[in-house]
C-alpha cells in the first residue's frame, strides 16, 4: 500500500488527504500498449527530516569511493564533477549519525578517502532494503492481469 499526499492549504491548517490505495488499483488506471512488457520500478531514498541522505546514486558513490579510495576517481567513474561528489559526501556525513566517509591525510600516497564502518553498514542496509522492495514489487506486479 502507498500513502499519497498531504495537502497544506495555508500556514495554519493542514488538510490531510491520506489516501491508502493498493498497487493494483493504481496500476489498473494506467493505459499501456498491449504488446509492451510491463514492469514496476521504485526508487528508494533514506531521509533525515526533509533532507535526502542516501539513494541509489549516493550508494554507488560510496561503493566507488570504497573501491578507489578517492572521491575524484569515484566522481570520474560516475561522470560527475568532483565538486558535486564532494557535496554529496558532505551531505551524507552531515545528516547521518556517524560519518560515512572520512578523509585520510597526506603521506607518500598523498592521502585519500575512506568509507567508514558506518558507511559500509549503510551500503549493506540500502541493498538489503532494495532487494526486499524489488522482490515485493515483482511479486505484486505478477498479480496484475492487465
């Protein structure tokens, strides 16, 4: 089931239009071509209040940082600017209880970046939830006869 919309109609009143509806009902109202293969895809985001902390792209960034030891290399591999990647890392660290990424200072190799234990747990938690949601979605989508 999905919770759809809370409507704010002025700063003093909130009209909550909490409509619970099944996936089957939502999809039964969608018109699709007869020969197309149908699928359902959902995107997962972890929030802290209203702030996005983790999603598929940020998890990929963490995985690439873990693999390369470098925000710059991770960003290049994702075809994103270093600045954007660094901003995402700062946001993840700011809105997480514990830092997910730490800088390692200088030395012979010139320093680098490390995904922390909390970051590794976040990667595992995200993929675990993603797999459960995908399995549920596939199961429910198979029930649809449209």
